[in-house]
C-alpha cells in the first residue's frame, strides 16, 4: 500500500484554533500557580498534546505521548547533575576570589563556561531525540540510538571554530551541526538525512558585516553635512551647551541606537529565514523530501506579533507563544514524495526515560 | 458492535476494524480478516481528539484504537474514562483540585519559609565554620594589626559583649563604610567604617549589630534560604523566579537586620554605652539619599537608615550614666591601626 502525496496543499496542516487553546493555556496557568510551579511540566505536556494532535501530516494527525512526569524527572536530574555541582564550584570561586587570586578564579569560570558549552550541545541533541521518541504518527515513533555525548563534543569544537575569523564560520558551524544531529535521528525504520550547506546562506550572513559599515558611513555623512552647513555653530567648547542642543543630541543617540539594533534584528531574520529554509530543505526521510517556506517577512511578522502580544497583555499573552510558534512552524512546513506505509515499521531505537531537563534548565531551543 | 480504526504499532498501516465486548476483553475484528482479543485491563484511555476517543495499550507503545465520534454508549461502562488534565485532577475536578493545591501550596510555603532558621540552627557551628573557611578563606583573619590597635579593639569588644570567647572581630584595609559577619561567625570591620565613625561609641553600635547576626546565625540562615529558594523557584519560567527570589530574600534580610539592631540596642544598654552616636551615624549615612532609599525600601536588604536611627534614639535613657567606650588614646590607636600595620601580602592560604 502506498500513500502518494505530491500535488496540491502541503502535507502538513495545522488544524488548531486559539479559542480551543485558550482554556488549556489558562487552566495551565492557574494550576501552575497553585502548585508553586510544579504543574508547569504537566501543563507543557498538555500543550504539546493539543498542538501535536492538531498537526495533520498527509492523512492523519500526530500524537504527543510525552508526560509531565518525564519532564519533571528530567528537571530533577538536571538539578542534581547540574545545579548542585555548579553551585559548589561557585562557592569555591568566591573563596578563591577573596583570597586575592583573580586569575585563578577567572580560569575556573572559564573552564565552567567550556563545560557549559559541551552540556549545551548534549542538551540540544537529547531534547530533539526525546521529542522524536514521543512523537507518533500512524502508531510509529521516531528516535535515535545516540546518547548525544559525541554530539556534545562536536557542538563544542564547531561552536568555537565558528567564532574564529570574526565569526565568519558561524554559517558553517550552524549547518554542519544541524546535519550532525539530524543524521543521527530516525523515524520508524528510516534514518533522516540532512545535507544543509553553508554556501547558499553565506551572502545573507555577510549583511551582518556590511550593514554596520554602511550605517556608520551614513551617520558620518550626516554629521559632516551638519558641521559644514553651520548647524552646529551654536556649540563651542567654552560655553556650556544649551538644553535644546543636549536634547537634540540625546534624541539623535536614541534614534541611532534604535535604528542600529532594529536593523541588526532584521538582518538576523533575513539570515535566519535563509538558514532554516536551507536546513529543512536539505532533509530527507526515505522517499520524503521536506521544505520550509517562511520568508523573512513571515519571521518578522511572527516576532512582532509575539512581542506585541506579550507587551499588550503585560506578559500574560506569553502563554500563547507556544501555540503561535508551533502554528507558524507547521504552516510553513512542506513535504514531497511518498511514504510506504507497510515499510514504515516500529522504531527499534531506545526510548529515553526522562524528558528534556537539561534543556529546560539551560533554556535553549531544540530545533 | 462499533466501527473503529486500528494502528497495531508494528507498521504504519491503518486497519478498519469492528469491536465488541466479550467478557473482560475487547474483541477486535479486522475488515481484511483476522481477529484478536485484548484484555480490558491492558487498555488505557488517551486524551480525546476532536471528538474521537483514543485507546492505547499498556504493553504495546504504538498500538492505537481510534473510535470516531467517541465511545459508543454500550462500551462506555467497560472502557476507561476520558482524561484531560491527568491523574488526581481528572478524578476530583479542576476547581476542587485547584483549591486543594492552593491550600497545600500555602502550607508548603509556610513550612518552607519558616524552616531556614530551624535548619540553620540545627547545623553545628563547627560545620558552619568549615563552610566559612571554604567560602571566604582567611579573609578578615589577616586584618590590620598593631599591638595598641589590637588592644583597643579587644577592649571595645569586651565593653560591648563582656567575656564572650566566640566573638572574633578584625579590621581590614577596605575603604568602604561597612561591616560584615562572615559565614562561621567572624565579624569584619572595614577600615572605611572606622574612619567614617566620629566616636568609638558609633563603632560599638555597629559591632553590637554584627554580634546580633552571629547570635541569630543569620548568615547561615540566609545561605540555607538562598539555596532552598533557588531550587524551589527554578521551576518557574525566566525572570519570575528571580524577582520572587529577590523580594522574598530581601524581606527576610530586613527582618534579620531589624532583629540585629534590637540586639545591638540591648548590648549597648547593658554596657552603658550611649545609643545616640550610633543613631547619629545612621542619620549621617542616610544623608541626601534618604528619599531614594525609602522608595526602594522593599528591595533593599537593610531597613531605611532614618528608621534605624529613630529606634536607636528611642532607646536613649535620659537617666542613665553613659560612659565612653574607649578613651582618646585607645580610639586613636584603633583609627590608626590600618595605616600603621604593614600591607598584607597575597598568598595561597587554604
């Protein structure tokens, strides 16, 4: 039996409705408050059950089978393995500092950050593996046999190399790490394959370097023109500047700051949208090819929407962010090719026992 | 009899089936032939999706039986009930569960917030001292030292708190107007404070305050509390935990500061040292910043200076015969202590 899907609408459809999601989000908030935060993990599982069950792939919905208890245990393990030792090291660093050995304290903190970088990598891998192992479609799940410790090392050195040469190798480190982790993942009996390359996204990455120079030149030209036309004649080093001039300069400074970071934020999205299209677009599972079609403007709209939602509701709107982000992700996902349902058999990968505790603790994203 | 869909968890193929109850098992007949009997005890109900009821099996992870439109009436009694929030909450209902959780949370919070003093007092002094060694090493031990200055400091401590061998006070060469009690109970006066004080009585008030911290084990208590709060609030997302932590911790430290002030007032009274200079000292410290300080009183760890000064002033007894803490020569020796002692060298001293 073959299930072909190539023409027409996307293979991924999001069927959720925020009015259905609202009761879930608000009851989660209530229960999280009255349980002093412990229900947070169960709430997260409930949100995912809703989002996954409203994600239709080809002919049937996904199913999330992860539980709050798993996430909670994962969090406890992360605390035991992570916070307790790091807290102890913190005490030692304080002691070393008070003994007047700033250099030694700096060295310890440096080693701590190195260790953190490794743990970050492990956490990202294990969270992805956990999520795939709890995602079912047609009664079949994904997973990985890797534990993620080797990926941690990879993440470690590729991140460091990425920052060399003024960060010019960041696109290479991002795409190669994407490939590394997805090539270790599978769904049912089939392995994912990812072959994202850094070449196509590199031109957009160069905007990070070129734009600030252009901005600075522009500011220089404007300032030069102002001096040339005598607009600044009122300023002399001997007399204190008038309040008007001070305010003008302050406003100019704020405007420059906003433009600078606004522009940087937009460049970040210009780059990231290309990265994500390249990364997802290079993925294959059996005879399925994936694609992601969100353009820069879609990302900008998502972020501005999220920002406005949180600000207007004084933070309460943030309970809707998982919904918005997931809906965005699914609506822009596409798949081509075919799935042979009778070849799609039970996954033999080991299921991890606990959730994404370390990732929760470190607060980084998995995809 | 009812029609349903089945995924067997072995392949992704979807099977049309019809199901019916047969004793304590569910009889599942596939449309393309083949039947199976599944014991009811192995069935678990998963969350309903879009009106469809979904059953899984405890022993087969991917096995799913999907009943379009929900569980038929004739099967409802035999099959597990629908679940939404999971566990206890489904059994007793959302609102009763929320109320019960709120009560439990209140009790837990009260216990938790009141336990640090008890835990702190249960930790032996020797362990606290070792912890102090680990955290701050011999900071404060290598303070300024001159024979006359040491004698003056000893005399001052003896006046404030007579014959207490556990109290250990030193002066360090730090130009900050402050004094601290270290884990382990060592009191360290910064030279900046000694220089800012106008009389030994002011220093006596400050030492009395720090002795209050030592007696109440406030440092250990705040260590225990910080540790507990950071573990408890770690579960909250982002900054909420951090802010709550700061607010709670500073509320408690203000309470501890006020208690230490009470101790200082008591010690000064017993030693017949006037509290007025200490009050003046706090007023001077408050100075111009008094207004700003009151605005942020809820975030600051110390009570507002003006309030502290008022409490010391109130304890002034017009009928008492107050005597200066040190004579002029002793006071000069204490003030000149750091200038006269050789600079400490930095070395490893674990």
